[in-house]
């Protein structure tokens, strides 16, 4: 088999108490059709059998490098891995996901052929509870692409924040982009990924899309970071502010303002709506209403400025409705979304 280029890929995998799924992840990485890999597993203070599993894989495959550190969160673990990376390209994978055998081959071929700083593929969600894969077209909204699969970010300025989500594991980076930009993950317990992903998309000279499902992303795992939203409820807002500051510091806000504000409206309300503890949700709805939303001056733009009518309705609900009304509507909406379950 021939590839467009034979360059090394650094695969960075943060690992924390994931013994149940770790072997499946590592097997799917080491079994890739593209063999030129540096697999950096950063054990973020695991207390289960994950360190022993990593040691086994490092012993039998010299491409595996294990770094151990005290627990500091996935962002810090990814930063540690990036410092050790030597590949021309870098990807940050989750330790409970698994991948199609030609995943990395197609990513590197696309990135090299298109001269892209970032290549993005499609993914599908796998529900751990039901054992079923779920429709996941929302992860990459192809209707927002500028009529081609490789483009400069400013070519889709009105939808840069909409066409993909702030998750790093479906994004394949030219390492030079990360070293020259200095963009790193912040020290947050959740939402740290969006504070990394969106600045890197803004910093890229060229982005390419691989229009195939190459990643199986596991959801509804009780110990996952996405279930820790109430543990650091201000983290999403802090991550959001990092993105906002990047736009302002690099004189990009005028170019991307509409896309950014549409995303901000949806994201901040979604964050509050998905808090599982009612007392924390009530507290932060008040924070959202009186601090976070007013700072963005959404009301300076007409309703037509915001593309999604449902998102705008949710914004109005969060902005003005009494908490019992807000909580009741959110509950009904979630129940309807999940088929009444």
C-alpha cells in the first residue's frame, strides 16, 4: 500500500481509570493501516488497572510511550503528551473510543494532499448503556461547508463555530501549527477542549474534511469527564472567555462575530440546561441571566441575526423565565428529545 507521505503521527491519549475500555482503544490504534506512529499514553494518576495495561502494551510494541503524572485532568494530560510529541502530525484521542483501521491513513493522506493544518473526519456516537450506535450527523454539519472539502477558515466565517464541535478527537493537526501558535489546553475540569479547538481552527491557514465516519465515540459512561459538569460549573464560561479573548487579541472578531455569537447563545444556555443538580442549575441560571448573557449584548442584534429559532427561543427562556418555568420546559424538551423515555 502506498501513502501520499510517510511521516510520523503522534497519537496522544490521556488515560484515567479506563481499564474497561482501554484495550479496545489501544488495539484499534496499534492496528492502524498506517504504521508510522508514536503513541503517547499519558496516565493521569489512574488508580485502577490502567497503568498495568499500559505497561503491557509498551512492552510488546515499541511505538507505545507511557508518561505518568499526578491527576491534573485531561487538558493537562494532553499538554504533557504534546510536549513529548515528535511527529509531523498530532491527534488527541480519547481512551474509551475506537477507530476504523484506515482512520489515520486517510487523515494524513488528506492533510498532506490538501496542505491542511487541520483535517477533520466524521464520527458516530456509541451508547454504552444500550450498545447501539446513534445518528450523529450533527457532529459535522456539512451544509455549512463552502461547497468543497478543503478551505481557509475565513471562507466559512459565518459558520466556523457551527460546522464542527469543540472536541479534539476528530481533528488531526499539523504539529507546527500548535508549536508556532502556542495554543494549549487550559487547566479546567470540563470544557477545556473547546478552548483549544476553536482557537486552532481560527489559527489554521487551511482546513480539510474527510467525509467518512472513522471514529466510534463512546457516550453515557458514568465516570466520563462530560458527566462532571456540576463539579466546576464555571469552567464552560471560562473556556468560552478564552475563545472570545483569542478572537479579540487577533483582530478576528469582526470577521467571525455572527458565527461566534450564534454559537455563544446556544452553548451557554445548553450548559445551564444540562446541569443535573437543581440547586446548582438554579444558581447558575441566575449567573447566566445577570452576568454572562448581558456581557455579550445579544439584544443589540435583531432576532433574524440568530439562525436557529429554537436556540433563540431557549435563549429567551433562560433570559427571562422564572426558574420553575425554565426547569419544567427543559425537562419536557429532554423527554421529547429522547422519545418520552
